C-alpha cells in the first residue's frame, strides 16, 4: 500500500514537473526581461506523464496548459493555467486535480498574481500570491516577503524561459535566476547544454537542451538531475522532460499542441 501511495504521489508531482522550466536573468545581476515572441492567447499544450520503476513505463497522468488574455489591476496580462491530473487507472484509488494559475504582465513578462489550487484525495491546499515588483514584494497568505528584481513564479517561469535566445550562450553556461515558491525566494541557475535531436512518440525534433538546478524536496534529491528539451524554434515548446526521483524516474512528453504563435520548425518529422 505504501509503494502504491508513493507512485500516486509521484504521478501527481510529475504532472507539474513542467513548471520547473524556470526563469532566467542575464549573466549579471540586472534582470533580463525578454519581449514575448514565443506564445500567444489561445495556445494549448497537452503532455503525458510516465513513471518508470523496474524498467516499465507507466502512464501516470496528464498536464495541460492554456493561455487567455485578461486585464488585472489595469495591466494587460496573459492568464496561464496549468492543470495536472492522475490517469484514470489511478483515480479509483487516489484522485488528484492540481491547478496552477499565473497572470503575466504583457509588457514586463513578470507575474502579477499566482494561484495554486491543490485537491489530492480530498486534501486541499490554496495559495494566493500577489506580486508588487515596484516595491520588490510578494504578498502571500496576507504577509509581505522581499523578492529580488525580476522574480518569477513557477508557472510564469515556464513561459518566460521560452523567450530566451539560447544562441547567446555557450555550452556549459550557467544562467542565474530567482523564483518565489512556498513563501521563499530561491536563487538557482539553469545550465545550457547545447542542441540535440531527439525522437518522441510525436516525432523527431531538433531541440535546445537545458538542465535546471532543482530544489531538494520529498521527491527530488536536488542538484542537476532534471533534463529539459525545448523545440529549437521560436516557440521553444517543452518537448520532453526527464528526471530521476527517489524511487524510479519520470518522463513527460508533449502530446498535442494548438494555436502556436510560430511554425513548429523544430519538428523534423512525424512518426
């Protein structure tokens, strides 16, 4: 029973692994705020999550990300929603639906508001964060926390990273960033590993390969364990995410996409 429960927890957490595609700053201390050229209102991305233990890959869940245009506090914003669900084969035992929302200022590409709604087997967690970048504050659970300039949340970070021009970096470069998560600021980095052609069930892609520094937690050991492949085009779609965990490993593959801003030229051929 304990092993089954761990697998369910892994499938739930893996559905949100894509949120680990984190924000970047320039090589100095001044935040680098890119212009958005990679996504648009109406985009929808669907991913399948697999868990591996004893060399068997198990379909353990899905993750879906959508974008809408909205106004918030007199700012034009992208309202991005990420939903992670356990696969139907697990629902009889432990049903999970986790929803993350981020409102990103279209001008600065910084988060204005972050919402987290977790429902795991009846256990619910709610988190509401408002960002005031002018005052360098994040307001969470009615308490103000100091944040560095350019701080992202875990969901806005995924879309911020898609606008980075990786051609400006050399293989092995470590790119610093700050992230606000669970009422703490984390100063981390992402290492650029160059370009690679990979094949998934969707097809063969030319990709940009990166490794984020992970925060040690209940599932991850921390360190440079996770590998992320982004389509090598202006969309920078997360094509695949892989990471070892405390027991086994997880893999997330892009399953479907809609309303992309740019041609998916990184897709070399469909299988």
